C-alpha cells in the first residue's frame, strides 16, 4: 500500500469529521421546520417532504462516514478495487446532491425550500456535501495509487 493510502487508513479522522459535520447538518435540518407564508399553505406537504428527505440524506451520509471511520480504525479494509468503487459511488451521490442544491438556488424564490424560508437546509446540505466530496475524493485517490 502506498504512503497516501496508509495515511487515509491509519488516520480515519477525515471520515469521522465529515460524519460529524453531516450529523450536525441533520440536526440543523431537523430544526429548520418549513414555515410557509399564509398564501402558500397549500405547499406545506411538499415542504415537509423536502425537509424529511434532507434530514434522512444527511443521516445516511453521516452513517456512511462513521462506518468507514470505524472500519479504518479497526484496520478492516476491503480490497483497493472495492474501496475505489465505493468511493466513486459516494462521489456520484454527493455530486448529484450538489447539482440539485444548485438547481434549487438557481430557482430562487420559486424553489420549495426557499419559499418555506429553509435556507439553513440548503447551506448545511451544501457544506456537508462539499466536505464529503473532498473526503471521498481523497479516499479514492489514496486507493487508486495503492492499486498502481
């Protein structure tokens, strides 16, 4: 295994920190209840649905990071090929989530989250997705160089 892969495996703090950021993001998302103006009350079901999806997504991302951190601490790593594929999947998920956040921001006040004044959800999702994307990218690079 290369030195880069060794550092990722021996120092799983990056995944623990990313998991903590995602968990904190889930708490913030959970506390950011949709608050529609009176004339948009008919959209409250969509707002609650978007709120629930954001919280669940943050919890799943957090669990994924904590799982990898614990496995790394115990030295239980899969073969480099599997680790790369796993990292690629997480990178794709984070990239799709960031693209969706970008679309919501571009929609402006026509976005269901912005109509419900849920800006904290957008900011926590974008922050945790960006951190997660960097951490999974480092992991993929480390195991890519380990296979070479």
